C-alpha cells in the first residue's frame, strides 16, 4: 500500500514506557523512507513534505553533544529492495547539511523497512553504546522480510538495541500489527500518527525519551466519562506535569488503542475511542519517567447503533438511494465495497455527517456481489452495519443516423444508468473506450442529444460510455460513417 519509514537509532535503554536515565553523547541514526508511496497525500500535502517538516523540528531541538546520522531507502531506483543508503554517518550534527540531504530525497522505489532497521542496527554495532531505532512507516513491508521476525532476531543478537515504530497514516489493522510487533519484540514503543501534528509529536516524544535525562517521579489525575460509544470522541480533563511528550492513551490490556498529545496551557484533550467494545483504561503517560504511567481511569466502550436500508439489487452505474444510521461527524463513512472485503475497502462512499440520513451513491460499474456498509474509523476500521447488494449488468442504448457529414452534427437518442459521470461519444471504430473525437455528458431524463462529427471522414461509432471504478466501459454503440 504505502510506506514511509523514519528510523532513529539512538543510545537508550529499554522500552519507551520504562526509560532509564539517558546517557551522554547519544548515538542516533534517522532512517527515512523515501519509497514511492511517500508522494501520497494527507490533508492536501505529500507525506514526504510532512516528513521533511517533522525532521526539521527534530533537528532544531536536537541536543548538543548527541550524534545524529541519516539513512534513506527507496530514493534511487524502482523495484530494488537493496536500495538502502547511509547518507550521513552518526556524528556531530550539522543541521544545514542534514536537512539538505533530507530535502533532496526523491521518493521512488520499494519499502524494505525491515532491512532498513537491520542496516541501522549494523551501522551502530561498532559502538559500545546502546542503540535505538525509531521507525516511522506509512504501510507494509514490500520486500519479503517479516518485521516481526526481524525484531526477534535483532533482540536475540545480544546487542543492546531497541526499535520504536511510528505508523504514519496506517489504516490497515494487519499492517499496524506488523509494525507494532517489530517494536515490541525489541522492547520498543509503537505510535500510530494520522497527520503532521501527530508525526511531529511522536518523533519529539521518542527523541526526548531517548536523549534526555529521566525526570523525577510525579503525580497526575484524569476525569472522563465512565462509558462511551465505540469510535466516538470524548473529552478528558487532566491534571499533571504536562511535560513535552506526555500524552493520554486508551488501553485494552497492554495494547494501546489510541492516544492524544497534551498541550501546555490546557487541561483538556479530545481522544477518539477504539472501534471495539469492551473494558478499557485511560492512562496519563509521561515517557521520560521511570514510572511513566501517572494516572489511570477505567472506561467501558459500548457498541454504536448503526443500520442500512437499501435495495437488494441495482444496475451497474445506476444511482442508488438508501438510508443509513451511524455516528455522525467523526470521520465515519457509508459506501459500496466488494462482499467479504476488508473493512478499509471501498468504492463509492460518503462521509456520515448526521446520525441518520439519506444518501445517494453510484453503484459499481462491474456486475457482481457487493455490500453497502457503515464503517467506523479509528484505531482499526470496523464494519458496524452492512446490506448485500447484487449489481446487475448495465442496460443502455444509443441510436442515431448511419452516416453524417464531416464537421456536421447528428441527433442521437440515448438511455442508460442514471449515475453521475457517464457520457456519450463519437469515436473511431474499434478504439479504446476512453478515446473520443466529440463527447457530451449523459443527463438522466434527457433522451435526445446533438453530437458534433469529426472533420475527418471515416468509420466511427456512437457510444454510451459507463464511468466507474474499473475505468470507462462502452455499454452500447452504433456504427456511423462520416463522409
């Protein structure tokens, strides 16, 4: 799917949630994912741009006396799982040179995130200092290695090594689990960062825990609802030290299911609950302390009320009107997906903006078995309601004269599915569906159209073209000779 990976290798001891006092002169390597998926966007900005900004913040706050190196992968060649390069060896930081190398990276290739972690670990093996990798990945390993197994093997080497992992815009629960396993198998910590602010916060928190001295014990308190709906927003009132890197997290057992950074000068924070119902615990976490959990409060999550009322059958490309119920204004959505597909899979969709509303979506263009779903977004997407929909073949027609004059116009009649985006065209006979000389959008309810003919004489077709997720499809056509 995608993958951005920043890895910081640093002198640190143990997992983030139980750090010892940091040692002087930390030896750190930042491994930056420059694979092709880094051109993907979040809130209108490319992920590589967001990563550069986060790294600039990291460099700007980097402690004097701590070394910082740079490794990148996927930045030189497509399809090459060996494209991993040490750009700057661990040493005293030259901020301008460091950022110059980061800003010059051009995302291109594969995502060998596991090999990149091994590369960073090997780079630091010569040092007798402890080493920590912080891996920020926007997706899955694409070069055959198993991140979980790599984590186990690194830990078994006997090297004092820790890998912290930041999943950047990772929606797939299986990919999150893969990254989490890599971190936990080396005694590290996993964060899921969904945007620029969360990425910068995670990098800053991990860097502080890696390079700064441990803070003295402290106390905190939390106040939040005792019960909440899954995948909803809650407000947590907190009292505590509010140090850089502190956050409120939601846990189910030992597994984190969401978190929010604390901001200085505030006493409240909004946190989205998990998508699974059951008993959870809110925690105030201060990573730089020997006892990092400063406060706890239990919270029970209950199922959301969700439902769909929709027709059981629809024509391919047609407009389907249905009603759906689900939590509004929280990033959840309704949409078509292939039957049996993962919760993240979708074709046409719409955001849920009210607890109950009517929706109109275009049916898939390819006949088959589909579902309309209410999907709750969060730590792991969850299908809260679904209804099967059988999509049948599109029925369409287009009729006009058998011939016409070059540069002239012809009148045609057309009927077909009433979904948006379908079109009528004049195209060379036998050409690809997307080819046209003249076209007009199909308007449901309008049967008669005037189409201009090409200036060149020859054999052409009048076409009804169905738009959809599978590309353009010609579902009806008629030959026409242009004289």
